[in-house]
C-alpha cells in the first residue's frame, strides 16, 4: 500500500516561481498526491506556504539537480513520480489522467505549452503545443514540428515520442529505480536529463509516451531571470560524453542499439541512412 | 560524500538548533547532519550550513519513519541516530568511527544534559522542567540555557527485562567483562547509536511496524546481536542526553499512548521472543545467557526461553521506559541546582582532592545553624575544601547548592540530599558535615588510606545546650564520616534504592558499614580515626535522634568505650558554658 498515488518532485535552486508552481500543482491535482520541494542550497523568500501535502528537503549547499531529484525520489511515498521544473503550470486533473494510462515501463510526458510566468497564463505561440520531439544526429532533443502540426497525429491521444524536453516527466517509482535514475556520477549535476531518461527507457525495452489528454505549460527561461544553476563547462562536457556513449554502449542494462530507436521513428530529421549505418557499425 | 550522517528525527523539539550547533562545533571528521522536522518548523530556525540537510514533514510521520526518511538521504558509510536534545564531546565522530567494526552497533557513554534552568527576575533558579512561575517568589520565569553535560552518571550498560522493559544495567559494568574502553551492552537506551548504513538497511533497523516510537533501543540492539553482530559502548567518548520525564511542557514530544507502547512491545515479543525474525542467526536465549544474570530475568524465564515455552506475564504500566533517567540520576533531577561558583573553580583553582558535603532540612534554629555553617565555611576557606550543599530550601552555601522544595523532612529526604551532594561534588575524598556539629579544623586533616573503607572520626563530644553538660564515648556517627566519593555514592544509591523498596528502618541505621544487619550488594570496610581535637555534637530539642546521657540508658554497655563526662571544658574548645552562650 502506498499512501499516495503520485509524488511530485520539484528540484529548485533560486527559483522565483516555485511557490506559483506548488500552488498550481496543489490546486489542479484531483487525486492523492504529495509534493516534495527540494530547496537546493537556498531558502525561498517569502517562505513557502505550509500545506499538508507539501514536504520540503533543504540542502545546506547546492548538490545539483540530479541529486535533488534523487533525494526527493528517496523519500517519495507515491506509486508514481512526477518531476516538474519549478516554473510550470498544469491542467486540472493532470495527475488522474496521467495515472490512468501508464504502463510499468513507460515514461509519460503531457502535451507542452509555453508559460508566461508573470501572468501565469499560456503564451499564444504557433510553435505550441509540442507533443513530439526527436533526437538529432548529435543526440539533442529537438521539437518535431512536422509531427506536432500533423492533424492526423493530433487525433492520437497517447503516442510514442522519441524524446522530450525534460521539464516534466512521469513514471512509476519502481521504474525510476529500475532505470537507475538519476546517474550523478556519469551525467553530473544538471545536463541532459531527458537524454538519460529517454535513452535508458527506450533502449532497455520501455517506451516514452506523450499523453495529449492533459497538458502543462513551461516557462522557457531566458537570461533575464537567469538560470538556477550556474553551469560549469566541465559539467556539460561530462554529460555530453555520457550521452555520446549511447552511440556504442550507453548503459549496462541496455538491450537495444541506438540504431534501433532511429529506425523505429524513421525518417528522423538529420539522420541519413548513412549515419544510421555508421551508428549501427559503431563508426559514428 | 560524507563518512558519517547524523540523523535527527525531531518533533516539537526546541533544542534542535542547539543540538545541530553542538554537533557542528564538535565534529572533526567528514560528518553531515540530516534532521527531520516532523510536523513542525524548528523555532529557533536552523541556520543554513553546508553540512546540514533538513526535511520538513507537514504532518508527523513518527520517529522511526522520520529516521528512515533521513537515512534515505544519506550516502555515508556510517549512520548515527541521535535525539534532538543532545550534546557531544569534541571529536566524538572521529572517536566513534575509529573504533567501529562493520557488524557493530556502537553508542558513546551517555551523560545527562543540563540544558537549562528557569530563572525569575530575582535570580531564583529552578532546574529544567515544566514551565511555570518561580516557586520561591511566584514571579514569571524565563529559560536560561546552560547546555552542560553533567559529570555523572556515565551510563555504559543497558539491558531489558523479560517484559521487555528497558533497564539500566550498572551491575554489568562491575563485572570483569564490563571493564575496558570498549564494552559490550545487552541493549541500548536509544537516544544515540551508530552503525554502518549498509547494516541499517540490511537489518531494517527502524521497522515502522514497531509503531512510531517505543522499544527503539531494544530493536536496534537485539537486531544487531541476533544477526551475529555486537553492541558496544565506546568509553573513549560521550554524549549527553536531556531527559524529559516530568510531563506538562517537559514531556515526550511524540504522542505515546500506552497502547502504542504496548504495540511496540508486543511486536518486539513476537519478533524476538518467539524467534520470528528472519534475519536472526542466534536465538534470544543466547543473548540473555551471554549477559547472565540479567536484571528482571529469573532462572525459570531463561529455561523456558531456551525451551521455546516462554510465556509473558502481564505487562507493567510503565509507558516510556527508555525515557527514564539512569537510576542514579533520578535524585538530583528532582532537586534544583544553584551554582554559586563556576563548575571548575574550587577555592584553590585546582581540582580539590578533599571536599565537604553539607546537608540540612533547614529547620534548625539559626542560633545553632549559623555558627555551625560559619565554622565549616572558615575551615573550607582555610583548607581549600569546596562545599557542596544539599538542602530542602534554597541556600547560598558552598560552591554549589542543590535544593529540594518539594521534599518532606525525614530520613529518605536526608539520604536523597546526601546522594545529590555527592553527585555534584567534584572532590575525591568527602567529609560529611551536618548542621548541628561544630567541626574542629583538625577533623579535616585526616586522609583516608583505603578507597573501599568508610572512616568515622570517633573523637566527638556531645554538648547539652540547656546546661553545658558534655559527654564523650567512642562512637561512629554519620556526621563524622569520611570516605571516597565514588564508594560513598555507590553505597548511598544502594541504600536509597532499598529505602524506596522497603522503607527506612532502624535496622538499617544511619551509619554505613558499622554493623552487619544488612547484606549490601556493594560491601565496604569499616575504619575509624581519632582527630587531634574533637568535634562537638550539639544536642538540642530538635535533634532527629534522641540522646542518652547516662550509662544506664544504654542496653549494650560494651559500646561505651572511653566514657567521659564534663561540665567544664571540651579539649580544644574551652569552657562549655561559654560555648552554649554562643549557641543561644
């Protein structure tokens, strides 16, 4: 028996919209949830508003986003984990809709809109909603505009997606541990969150899915507000090296090659048959 | 990544910040703190520190669950769980880690923490306890934080009886196997223990099925022993724990209904007494036998336990066994300490070898009491003998005064005062001083040659205040007792325990080791000496014991050695008529 259906993890470092995000989640959730905010080396001012569903982990010094997610997951009591950035708005009942359709080896992402954090409303932007993303030939996640605009695909409310952005993801807690998330040693504190999740999932026999029956809106941070994390170049190259290893062997539980994933979604922008051939013969 | 994570589950704990501050001041290794504010926000708040992680639960999830929560955030090799009202010795973390074995659970020596006093605007102090107005003057009091580890007791051995109830197991530390720097303990008190993180999870050290709280020490200790490990106490370092036993706003912060306690005990019985714990490689009878004889276990219990036919008796009514203070501690805890001088400043500045304890019911006519005190004080100053006084009313006398406003005058109170004074004294050799004896300075020139002998100065004259008649015979009186503090303390604690059980009787008498009517567990030898000049025992209408002035009044005349009477002079003191004038 788990006391909650969903544990929502919010890693936060100097996040000015953390309270908004928490309030939004607590207001919009319809099922049994707990929110775990991980304050990574700072206290928000003003203090977070107490709520019986809100737990807080406070680190005396910043240990990084992956460590924060892991700390939240370690004390989470829910059957499912939903990780959200600290600047997101959700659709009513998001938690119930996500739990309704989530196989034990799925990673699910809701449809994504763009958020105006100051007005706390959706930004009308023709690029959105984003349902699909692909991994480019340098293994970056890129919005798959062709698929996002496809009226036929829009009718398909649950569908596979090759990759995602990483600002929100949802999966069974057991699956989180099965995927050995998050790997601080290989990937470092911050970068390439969804490359780690998506590739571990797909290439060990799981599926990354978009659930278009519900949505969230994410504020794409600009330099105006600054990033929560100051990112050293070393951390980024560490993460890139870890991602790059997927071209050969990315993880000890991997059962499928990267070429299998590309072929499953073929044609994938930026991937030519030659590149796929090179990847499958380890020559990329 | 740290070597040691100190986990602190806290619920409504006002000393959480203080405990964390103490830890941060005293750690010397790569040690971190993970504290859980279980259903409350710490007030005062915890200052941000790079070595501190905090968890806040909006509603209390219970002490075991909170400890597990904190443990989940640890990546250290070792885990130490401690209560949120503890102080530590400098370098305790390193001293603990350097003695650790991977299959051990270890605790430091446990001292008692004097965290605070209640103080009123007039300066009356009351020992830590529930809040409330000053008991001397009724004015409001505020908390004065002292945060001092007491010198004694130093608890190093624990067990549980067949209930199972937690017990202090001082007897074990007197056995040969209880000697040394690292000693085994059958059980633990529960407020501080350390083991590897690996074992913490493998042994399921905080099983939430035990309920939120209760039997924590037993669970940790028994799981360690029965899985093939050892439970050890490290005498090379200590922590000090604040006991909260007086209820009100000085009670236990987790709601512990009797039924929850019962639940924990029942679960413990089921798991351990019926050998139902899947991870055990040894039966519980092995553990009991290893420490045999164990307080609260009969031979019959053990035989049945070994034959797997053990049946529990009715559970007692004590609801928070491990939160009870060490027995030797119960006494001063009820008293109120007034410290006139800082702990370590004896009159000479150095640690005094000899010292005085003074006890009184404060009901003696001041015409007698004051000259007596003046005389003791003069000697104390001249000879550098610090006085610790234990009195029923508050009194500014000596380097330290412990007073007991709620105690009634009588023999049990007197013994209690003696224990309190002995506990608070820092001297090795103690002279007992009573309120109606004029002590001669030469009395204190004696140095007892043997640590295990109680010595009585037989040079005493009785002086009748009504007419100045004086009488001497060689007699051993409590007021003339001198001995080593440690031995005296052991004896008076045993004596007090017996009085609690059986009441005081004349059979027991007042003067330890002067007869063999009582079979004491801790036996000491009797010694006597004759000081150069006598002390004067002032016989006045208020004496607790009556006085016989004529030989015919004594049944056993053999006791009347060196009988002398005088209406004129007492050696060293001059005319008795002059003396009684000074006392009236």
